[in-house]
């Protein structure tokens, strides 16, 4: 072999050795634990515990998460909004903040915001909503009770009946709630679409029992009702 060929092989072997050494050593270099940036453009951020358990998703509308229960994701029937979804220690959704708004092609203004807190493996026990569609607006704070079963049962049923006719879907869902129980509204404080405001206190069956109102014309009232909705006592201003 000529001296030039030997020199080439030595250089080639040296380069391979250097590349191998850099590759091996780089595997032992830890990624930086902290990072400082002026600006970060992303479509979604997943915050996880050291063991990988999902605790928070921050996303745009396109990348929003479905319903996640113990780390497994299921399709959400209607959520398509930017926001933040929080998860408990088991990786199950337990509340969130979503928001959005736009002007339609016909010029109608829309805006919405929603903040909620969930029961264990169930839906919203407390929710704050604000909604606008054109000149119609409402804002409310609502408290709900939920039965002690996993919402996964409801999700599995919805998946099983999704291809049935709408009337059969409604019948199956009604039968499910008749057997398992459904959400019960206990307290509502809000401004209605009619521009009136009210505070409604309900019993454990969801029947309104005390209703305090200020009507759109400014007339105040306080009503007590029985479980059938009949007014049993009322305070109204004297004219």
C-alpha cells in the first residue's frame, strides 16, 4: 500500500473514532433542566409528572384534547376550543378553562368563556359560563350534584349507540339515566338572555325551592315553592 493510501486510512479511522466518541458521550449529557425564552410559539403543551402522568394540557382549538380518563383518551362530543384542561393524580380530567369568539360571515358577534371543576371521574360540579351570540347574552354560575358512577360508563354507551337513529339514541340515554341517575342542578346565579337576573336554590331532586329575581323591568321578587313547582310563599313590592 502506498504511503498516501496508508495516510488516508489513518485519517479515516481517526474521524470514525471521533464521531463514535462524540455520539457515545452525547448520550450521557442531560438535557437542560431550565430554559429561558422571550417567546415561544406552539399549538399544544402537555405538562406531565416525572412518571409521565398528564396533569395539564394547554392548546389551541385544533389540538384540544378529548376526554382523558386514567391516561386513555376518548372523543369529546363537542369540545373544539382553545384553553387549558387540568387532570388529577391519576391522569383523569377534573376541570378546565376554554374560551373563544368570532364574528360570523353575516356579522353576528359571538363570544364564550367557560371555567369548570369536576367531580371524581364525573362532570362539572361547579361551572362559570359567559356566552354571547349577537345581542343575546347570558352569564351564570352553577353548582351541580352527580351520581357516584364513572363517566366512562356514559362514554362507552354513547360510543356503542352513535350509529343508531337519533330517537333510539335518546331512548337509550334516557334509560341509562333512569337507572344510574343524572346530574342535578342545585344552585344557579346568573343573568339571563332576557336581561333579568336570578338566584335559584334547588332541592336534591333539582326542583326549584327558593327563587330570587330581578325582572328585566327592575321588579324584584322572592318566591318559595314546593317540590311540584307550586308557589307557597312570595314577596313582591307593593305598588
